[in-house]
């Protein structure tokens, strides 16, 4: 075993050798930007791993993947085994390898990162998932039920999951593997949650998400699309109609607005609507597909997170010549992934920092300009980031044809309006404990509906935790 204090002869993959579409061509299409490692690149990168005695990387992973274990299998060219090692803890490596903020998680903790680049753990994870798809063995992990959870009558115990995003899909898959009869209710006509309606194709191809959904179905989960719980059925109706336990995973799909004059003008979109039109409804293929989305030469996106970056890069691909990303703090405070910020800059997105909109101005009902004010950073706020403070008299106009608002999302209230007995916090998120238990007997909740807008891996982690707790409850009846 390699001692982590001894520096081995290491070859680093020059970052420019990681293949990706070049900016000039990729802004004209919606195909994936990153093309992933070749076998050779993956092998070379795996050799950089020090095989630490106490690997810090795994401590940084929210689902505790045995990172050193799977990298060691890559080194031995045992790619299928390496994929299975990941699948022990994470059923969606193709998704997580692409969109997880590894720089804040496993790669942040990697010992190599102190003096050098950390091991590209996310890219290795993605490599294995793609290898599995190409060699069609990716879904051969324990697909059979682990226990025979029947009610003594030969019938399986029924569980309901509401919302087919990463939390709901993970929970459903885990419960099905345990032997439960799982129905997954999804409001939209397609399963995947934000993975299909929010994150664009150029970052996460929908075929990858479809593959994960098919995997969950192959475990026996019945997915009922176009089923809005709270409208089509209530939670009490589910519990009264044979479902022993319910997991709520309805996410944070309600967009926040700025509350400034002019937000009701034509040409103002929430990022949620803009991205849903383009991604889920394939607005970028209009008129071959039915859903239109307005295209103008100048687009202004408000916000600094992944949602804002995805909106700005989408606008560019829809043909905008100038895309401004207007953010009230500085680049250091931007919550978006470092890689996405880099890609956005390469694609010519103009970052307008320390600037905040105060009014949207229009003509004949359509957006024309956005009035902004300059900001400066003051003392840190409760999030630990320096608070932006306005600079009086610094108002100025920016000409724009579209404004996309990407300043955050909250929980959709539809479901909770028909379940007033479930406790919520002041933001409308469901209150659940660390095993996802709510205050209502038999009802669990997890993912963004509990935490507020967070990450895919945290939502998946909650789905796993909830499945274990639901299993305990359904077996024992003890709440
Ligand atoms: C544009 C965008 C980019 C992002 N980029 C990243 C990224 O790069 N990396 C990362 O880790 N995270 C990213 N995130 C965050 C991440 O996608 C979310 O944290 C994650 O999807 C939350 O999962 P979830 O299962 O809790 O909810 P969701 O993915 O929101 O899924 C909830 C599902 O519930 C359904 N639903 C809602 N109400 C009902 C109802 N009443 N009945 C039935 N179904 C219902 C919804 O239609 C949806 O399908 C991004 C988010 C957005 C919006
Ligand atoms: S990935 Fe980094 S922290 Fe993890 S075992 Fe390898 S060198 Fe050590």
C-alpha cells in the first residue's frame, strides 16, 4: 500500500487534454460540453491517487462512496467492478459524475489538492457510468428484493413516493430493492425532476437521466406521470387506500421574484419557466416542437448560482449576441460551480458583478431596459458572505430584450395546501428529522422540499435515509 507521505512519480493529465467542445462551436448547439475521459485518460488519472491510509475524499462525499476503492479498481482496469463499487452507495453515477459540486465535496478533501490538483474524482465517476452504458452492464447490481416484505397474505406492502426527482427516484429504487410495492407519483409528463426540466442538455444529456429512470422502473417501481398529489389525490387518500407509508420529495419548484416594478412585463421569465420551456418542452427546437421561447439579441440574467449560469448559457445557445449575468455580490461569493463559471466565461457571458436590478422598464408591454444600482460589500451576513450594500446615486440602465430571474426557488405549496396537518417552517419547507420523519404518522419527507434548494447528491442521500426509516416503520409499525 502506498504511504501518503511519500510522493510517487505522478503524471497529471493537463487540463487542456480533457476533451470538451470548443466554445465557438458549442454555443451553437445543445450537445454536451464535456466529452469525458477516454480509457487511457481515466487510467492515467487513477494513477495519481495516493491510496491514502485514511482517505479524506470519502469523508467529503455526502453518500460516502469508497472512492479509493473504485479508483484502485480503475487502476487494475476492472471498470465494471469499479462501477459496482460506486453503485453500492450511489445509484446515479452518470448524473452525479456530471453535476455534483465535487470541488466542494470529495475533491475539496483530496490530499493532493493541498499542493496540486486533486484527483478528478467526478470525472472518473462519470467515466465509469458512461463505460457501463456503452458496455450495457451498468444496471446489474442487486436488482432483486432483499427481503420479502409481504403482509403475510402474499401481497407486498405498498409505499407511495411523491415527486420523481433525485430524492424520489432514489427512495423508490431503495424501497423496491427491499421488496416493497412502490408507486411513484409525478406531476409532470416526464420523470427526473430538475434533472429533466432544469439542468440543460449541454450539461446533463436527458438520455442519461432516462437511463436512471429506466433502472428504477426495472426494479419494479410503478411511475404514475401527470399525477399531482394534492389535486389528483391527497396524502390522506393514499394512506387510506392501502399505502402504508408515504415519502414526499416534491422539491423546490416555486421561483422567487425580485419584487421590483416591471416584473410583469412581457419578456420577463423566471429561470424555472425559461429552462422548462427550453429543456423539458424542447423550445430550442421550435417550431418542430410546439413550445416557443422568446429570442432576442440581448438577454439579462439575474443571479449567480447554477440556475443563473444555466439560463445565461442557454440564452447564448438560443442565439443571443450579448448575455449579461447580473449578480449583486462579487465573483468570490458566486454560489455556481467553478467549472460552470469557467465555461460561461469562455462562452462570452458577460459577468456584471456588484450590481442589482431596481426596475425593469418596458415599451408597448415588452421589456426594453433594466435599471440597476451598483453595490459594495459590507460586513458578513448570516450566510458568512459579505453583505452587498447599495451605492446611492449609482443607478444606470442596461438595454435588454429579455430578463431571466434566477434568484432562488421555494417549495411548491400545492401539496401542502391539502395536508395542513404536516408541520412547515417559516419558508414553507416541510420539517423533518434526520431520518426524514415528519410530524405525521407514516409520512416522511426529504430533498429540496425539506432543505430548500440544495444539490442532487444531498437529495439522493435523503431518499436513501428515508427508505431505511420507512422500511423500519413498515416492518414494525412503530412511529
Ligand atoms: C437549473 C438548475 C441547475 C442545477 N444545477 C445543479 C448542479 O449542477 N449540481 C447539483 O448538485 N444540483 C443542481 N441543482 C439543484 C438540484 O437539481 C436539486 O437540489 C435537486 O434536483 C433536488 O431534488 P429533489 O428530488 O428534492 O427535487 P426535484 O428535482 O425538484 O424533483 C421534485 C419532483 O417533484 C414533482 N412534484 C412537485 N410537486 C408535486 C406534486 N404535488 N405531486 C407530484 N409530483 C410533484 C416535480 O414535478 C419534480 O419532478 C440545480 C437546480 C436547478 C433548478
Ligand atoms: S482521491 Fe485523494 S484523498 Fe482520496 S485516496 Fe486518492 S489521493 Fe487520497
